[in-house]
C-alpha cells in the first residue's frame, strides 16, 4: 500500500504527543509523497506545529462539539486513506468509520476498537519492556512497517525544529541579559501530579550546588505552580529567574531551545528538551509502568536518574541533589 494521506490520532498529553512524533518521521521516510495529519487537543497544538513531518494539524477541541455531520466532513475533506488511533477515543473511532476512511488501525483487545477498526494490532503496553515510542510503531505493521528502531535511531525522526518565530522573539527577551559565560539551566519542578516528583528542597539544594558564575537558573511552570514553589523557596537571586506563568506552550518550546539543560520529572517539558537535542535530565521512579524503560526522554543528550525505591504516598523521589548536579556539570 502507498497511502496518500494518514491521520494520526492522539488526544492526550504533551509527553505522549512528543513521543509519537518519530512515527510521523518514519511514515514520511517510508511514504515520501504521503500527507500526514495529526488530530489532537488544542493543548498540544504547538508541539505538532513544531514538527516538520506533520503537514496539517486537526484540532479535536475545535470540532468535538460540532454536529456529527460536520465532524465527519472534516475527516472526509482530508481524503486520508489511513487513520492510526494511537490513543483510541470512542468518538473518533466512530467518526473515522462513518467518514469511510479505508484503513483504520488500532490496538486490539477492546470492544470499541474491534467494532470500529479493520486493522487490529495485538500487544500490551502495560506488560511490554519496550519504550512508549517503540510501542507506538507497532501500529505501523498493517502498513508493512515492521522494523524495530532503537532509541538512538528514533531520535533522528523527531523533526522537531519548526520553532515559532514570534515565540522565539518573546523567549529571547528572558535571556538577553544572561552573561554568555553561563550555561542556561531550566528547572521544571512540578508535574500536575502526572509523575513521581523530586522534592522542592532538592531543587533548592541543586541551585546551591551549581556555581553561580557558571550557571543561570530559570524556574518554569504554570502561574499556580509558581505560587506553590515560591512558598517553599525564593525564586529570585543572583542567578535565579522566575519565569513561571510567563510562557505559552509555543514560547516554552522556544525558550527551551535557547537553553542548555532541563531537569524535571517525567513531564512534557522533559520530552520537549530531549526532542530539541538539549541535555534533558529526568528523575524517575523504578516502578512499572512509570519507569524510564517505558517513559525515558529520547534524545542525543538525554539522561535519567532513578530512585532506589518508589516513594510512599506523600513522599518524593529519593535521588540526591549531588547526583543530579554531577550530571549537569559533566561535559
């Protein structure tokens, strides 16, 4: 089969979408003339628009409240002959079938995918030892793509280089006064509960360990997260900058592209940094399925530090700040 148009449907979070981008690059390599559409929430639009392998973004939030007829028409106008339900959503499964998309791919084992898709791939994400990005590629089997890709190979397929120009101008404003001799470090302490976190005390200790004359620190997060962080330690200092609540997602991507290192738990910004080729340092729990074997950042300078044990309820990851500082200062 030589598809003319492929829709990739993934309507979940930032990190999940970032780890799906290599699929787009591989499809473009295998089918150079194929048009790639990416259907997702508006929350992740800037991620998709930064990928050179995606030809068109389809906004699920903009179409989900429309009538079924309008929704079906949106899918029909793509003239796509394939849809890959990377994150199967019942409404989209139904719409794709009604729109008459010839090949509809999803994982098997769920009644709603069996009823709405005609190409099922059977595997278990929860029980697998493969990385999330590698598991995504199993869905390409009906298209004749069965090659296995290593983590090193996958990083070559991101195509995550289409940085928004206006966002880049805005991001540059925040670093224009930083001495050129200092490396720019992004700390993204919180995860909105989506990952096991490192303690704010450890982030503060890390700041103390990094020589002020060599590193400029930027704290990122939402405004709400900024308020929480500020209640634990001051975010302004000789080399510490509070940029929480200042950036849209497009601006955050641009800002990370201008920095050298990012440290975070298993969050979207960590995967953004890795996709941009930055030194991305992730702190992780060893617990399956949230361990780095499944969710590690993929990039040419990506690193993970793993706690000895999964933290008890209310506790944080037991990784010494000294260990993280050592990775930051290495090389």
